[in-house]
């Protein structure tokens, strides 16, 4: 009895460890594809982060782990002449572009989703058809209009102002979500004396927060990462450069300093990653629910 009592806890501990190891291996086997996909997306960011904190000499070697952590690389990039200006320009471009897109797209999407009028389906088809037209097709006449007629070349206004006239993808995404909101809520608000605009602001928009968040994030990310637009309109004026275009110039000036180049890349990526991390729930919910009803 004594020997059995002494050996039983050891046997139970060994069995528990074996069971945990079996469950862990089973979990890895079931989620192997997800783990591989996660590593595929995460490892480049890890590489950028580690290289950004290396010394000038080590960044040119095959080492994957810094011998010493050089956090001053981030400060050196931040203090580079023009970098803070690129940040301000990008925030202005992304912030104003997102706000104007929402203000112009929400009423159009609401009208296409709720109002019944002659030609509504045709209007929707025209909106969707503009999504198939690449911006490169109309860039020459648009540039001539903004540069020759309005003399706005060398600024970001040719990119910001058009967003006040709606965005086809944003209208389509919002319209699909608004179709999922029961009409009874709007009818009840109208019975209580609300007009269409007040019903939109007080009833529909609070219920459409996931779709609005998704559209806002899509537009913010587009403006933040836009390289083609600033290259066309703002390349002649360094004071109007954005981060995406300025990063290319920074890379050309520091092509042998990979640690500084990666540090600049990290500073450009960090706000987008942080924003998506905090807003991912609303973003995923909005994108998912827009396909519930067509």
C-alpha cells in the first residue's frame, strides 16, 4: 500500500503531461495551415523590426538578430529633414479624404438602399461600373484639369477634393449594409416626426457603425499607402510629399543603410497596424455583414 501510494502521484503527473502534449500536438496538426499563413504574414514584419534596430555594419550581414539594440535609429529617421512634414501631409490627406468620403457616400448609399425612384437600378449599375475603370485611364485629362485649369499641381488638393464627390466602392459597401437594417425602424422614426435626414442621422447611422468603420478604414488605408497620386501631383514640391512617396526618396538617399531604411518603413507601418489592431472587430463585422443581403 505504501509503495502504491508513493508512486501514484508520479504516475498521474506523467499521464497528465502526456495528455497535455497530445492535445498540444493535435492542436498544431489541426491549425497547421493557419499557423503557416500567420507566419507567412508576420515574419516580414519581424524582419523589418529586427533589421531596424541593428547597427550600420550588422545590417549588411546575414545576421537575423541584433547584437545590440539601436533604438536611436528610429529617432534618427524621425529627425530627418522633411520626415515630419511627410507625416503631417499624410495625416491631412488620409484624414480629410476619409471624412469627405464618408460625408459624400453615406447619403448616396442611403438613397440607393431606401428610396424608390425611377432609374434607381440604373444608377446603382453606373456606380458599380465606375469601379471597373482604373484611375490610370483618366489620369491625363484629370492632370490637365487640375494643373492647367485650376493650377493646383504641387499640392495634394487634386487628390482630396474628388473624394467629396463620393467613392463607388464605399457607396456599394454601405448600401449593402443598409439593406440589412429593417425598414420598420425608419418607419417608426417617421411616425414620431423624424424626416429622412434625421432618421438617417439618429436611427440608421448608429446601427450602421460597423459598415461606416469598415469604409473609413478602407479609405484611410488607401490614402495612407497611396503612391501613385502623390507621384503625379506632388512630386515637384517636396513640401507636399506624403510618407509613401517620401519613403522612396529616403530609401534612395540611404540605400546602403538598411537599418535606417527599415526604421523608416517601421515608422510608416506602425500607425496603420495599431489602428487596425484596435478597430479590427468593427472592421471585420462590417465587411462580413455587407454580404448578408443583396
